[in-house]
């Protein structure tokens, strides 16, 4: 039985444990806000008329099902969206459940992205109004049904805790659901004011906690088990862009459990009775590769090319007018950021069943629109004949948000080849091993920066010249038309210039996007991972050169009051620097949210870094669930700390050197600091929280290390300098 909790009805009281929001398995009947009822219910309530209003299904058994249009990969979006509906519906928290929406961009589009998908920390931001209106709409229809059934004025009806009342009459949502389904959909609804909130702003466990704790079967793609299912593992080119020139599969075909081996242009896929048997047989394949169009440069060769580009003017991205005052001091610095893997706990996997006329995919789909359309295209089917069942994602950090849906496309190719060879449909689960993923590409791009900044005689910034060199994530993809402006990939420069909370005179930014055959992808907080590091470490060096306190120096140049507030909050809550520790600070705005982090660092006797404590100030608008915000800051901070300490992807002659957690080393439990999170109480609409905790931690720690040792870490990871 799932752990349970319910809210105290007093808005200021904390919630007690009682099983808030369970997972549902599906049931028929009742009131459905969505395509099963009336098409107009899918109409957005806003003036823009976006077809994306979420569904609310109220069952006869009094269960309220919230249809979650976003992938939940551990960031808590399912809980957040269910909370919004429960609030406006006045449901009993224990009766609310969640299900993932099917792939249907017409109904479930992310209004900030234009497709059905989860990314850019937009789940709450784009759903804040929609999901509350969906809950309020369902409530209004229940009230209308009760008023009609009881012959009373709707104004005399009250709704609370999943029940509808008028005088001595009382009904549950489930009892009134069928009648409510016949009511007209209101053209507009009135939403609660903050003083009326029962759930929003309160802390409670996420919907997935109990099932994950219990090890429940069936949550993740890796859990999918279908009758007669086979398992697939592929042998891919060791260099990006290589194709299969020859294959000796005789030994593999003779191994136990092997059912078939399918040859594709750039890979060979073993189909077997189990994942382990498929892996063993895959490793027994002997392949010849054609590298004529492959990427053969290694890390050092690419780095030399990037360094040469730092000496050349790039495409201008931003230029601010410089003041008349001349610089009294100038600091110059070059920075290097390596390729990084996402390394989610659950590697990529997808199960597909294709019979020639219809297909179904089961996977932790992050951009359902692309997975749906590309899967259909590969199979030669009309999209209406293809279903994508979204499952919980065992982490992602951007890895499942793939512009080419490559692993879904691969599964589709395997299923199509299987049907052609065998004539009978069979469910096939394609599995990527950890090694497949670490070596298989789609990394945070390698970047280099050069900054030259000056201070005037009064200790203020006089100018700031910045140049970036790094691959574009989206050039050559379907996202290019939306994200590349005047030749600059917006994801490379986010956090710089006009998107920064700083007002820096004379700030110029130009960019080079070299063409490299290494697949790259957004990685948790994307461009902010390197832009925040450069800006905040340079700000610290400038503060020291000016003889200024690092907080006070930042406040001189921060024009955004929300950024100033979180910086002052974090600095205040951090208190005095503990004896034996050194302090570093950073503040950054990303995905609409503001985060300041104060890192207290100890230098061990062996010269390595131990981050003892991090104090955070956070402003992400209305805090829907404070405990989840804390969890996301802790997780994002840990993810960023992991990256700066030891993580890097390197290549030798185009082949990736790393393969698993023993040589791509993530944060260990002993590396994790004590974290304190202080949330600004805000009336602003919610903004992102899954990623904003990541960018500030690197520069905060680097600033502490520089103050403790005199070493300015401008080349990551720290392990390159013997610091980790």
C-alpha cells in the first residue's frame, strides 16, 4: 500500500504524511476532460487558443486522474502538475492519481516549446495556468451537475476534500461524475487567490517516491516485459560517422539464446532471448568499418583548432556601449570545458511492437512529438497508426530529449527488419549498455572561452570582451530555425549579454561554431554550464583586483533586483566562514530562475578539494512544492559539482576513451556537501527549477579554491590540476 498523506486545510500548515497522489492503472467511465468527452475541452483557456489543455478524468470510484503531459524523469513534474489540478478542483489529495499522456502534440504541446516535450525547465512554467484551469473547469462542471440534480443555486454549493455539498445534500466527485460529463464546458473559470491555496506552497513527497522505494515493477522502460519479447543490443562504429563494411557473425550466431543478427548500414544488431545473451553475442561479432566519412580527430587536435579560432574574430552576438573611462587594470583569461556525458542511471532503452500496419513504442519519451513522428517515418506508417507510451525516466539530464530520436529510430529499423525477415510481429526491446551510451555520443559540447576585462580607477568594470568557440547543438537539425539567430546558436551564449542579470558596460560577445563530427546535445542547464563558470570566476578575479568584497562587487553591477535578492539572501544565511574553510560565491539566472550559491571549501592535506557546505538562495517564482525545489537544487548542485571535479569525455583519433563509471567518474557520496536551500517567497509565476541549481556551483567552488590556493581553475575538470 502506498505511503499516504493529506493536507491540513489551514493554508499555512505543513502537510502530514498520508499518501498524496497515487499512480493509476486506468479505468472506464466517469468525467473525462479531454478527447474522450468533447473536443472543445481541449481548447486552451488563454487568448492564444493553444490546443494543450491537460485532461482531468474523474472516475465513478471517486478517483481523480491527472493526465501528465510531461515526462517525469525524477524532477517531480508529475507531482507538480497533479498538485495544480488538486488545488483548483478542491480534491482530497489521497484521491488524486497520475497517468502519462499519449503522444498527441495537438492536445499536449508544451506551450513554450511548440511540441509535446519536456525540457528547458519549462514543465511548471508552461503548465501553471493550464493545469489550474483544468482543475477549476472540472470543479465548475461538478458544481453545475449538482445544482441541476438538487435544484439549487450553484452559488450555494461548496466543494472541499473531494465532496460536493449544499445544505444536507452531499455527493462525492465520483457520484456526480456522469452527470457532470453532460454539462457545458464553461468559457472561463475563476482561479483561487494565494490566500486560498491548500496544496500550492506546501511540502509533500512526490508521487513516485513510494513505488521507487518499494522497487515497484513496471515504472521504467527497463521494466517492460511483454509476452514473447526478444532483446536487442547493437554493435556500433567506434568512430562517429563510421559505416559497416564487413561483418563476421558466425561465432555470435552459434551462441546460446541468439535468435537473429540484423545488419544495418552503420551497425549490427543481435536479437536474443535475454539482454545478457544479446550483449555476449554482440561482443563476439567481428566487424570491419569504413571510416572515410568518420570523425578521426582526437581531443588535443580539436583543442588546437579551437585555440586558433580564439585568435580570430567570430560572429558578433552582443555588443554594449563602453563607458568613456579608460581601464586602469586588465585581466585576460582562457577557459576550457570538455565534452561531458549525461550518464543517467537508466541507460537508453525502448520496446517496440510492429506488425506492418500498426506500431507501439514503450519508453521514457522526453520529446514525444519527435519520437512519434520519426518512429512513424522509419516504419512507413501514418502517425495515427503509431502509439508512444511514455514511462518514467530513470534520469535524463537532456539525454532523452533527442532532436533526431536516434534510439527510437534504431528500434524502429530493427523491428522493420525483423518483420521483413520473419513475417511475424514480435515485441523487441532495444537496450543500450552504459558503455554504449558513454562511448556513443550526444555530449555536452566542448567549449573554449577567452575573456579580456578591465576595471576603471573607481573599481568598476570598464569593458568586457568575450569570445566563445564550440559546436552548435542545433545546426543541421529541425531546431535550427528556432534556435540559431544570425549564425549564433542561442544555447551556446545563454547567460551572456542581455540574458545576464548583470549590466556590464562594454560587454561584447562573439562566437565560432566549428563543424565537428561528434554528436552533441543539451546537457543539464546547457550553455549556462560554461557561461556561468566564466562570468562568475572572472567577476571574482575582478573583485579581488578592485580590492572589493565579492558580494559587494557583484551588487555594483547587478541590475536585476531578483538576482540581488538571492545573492544577499545566500550571503546572509551562510553567516561567518567556518574556521579552516575558504568561501566562494556565485549567482546566476537561468530558465527564468535566480540562484546564488555560497560554497565553503576545505583543502585536504593531499591538495584535493572537499566542499563542506553550500548555502543557496533561490527565486523560482511561486514555490509549488518547496521540498521538491530543495531536492532539485540539491540534485542540480551535485550534478554540477560532479562535472567540475572529475568528469570529461576525451577522444584519441576519434575514439572515445571513457566507457563506464570507473573511468567516467561521477560524484561519490563522500564528495556531496551539506546543502542549505533558502527559497524566496514570491508571487511571480513559477519558473524552472530542474536546472538552475547546476550553473553556480562550479564557479562558487572555483572561487573558493582560488582564494585558498591562488590557483585559478580555468581548465576543467579539477582533476587535471590534482585538485580532485
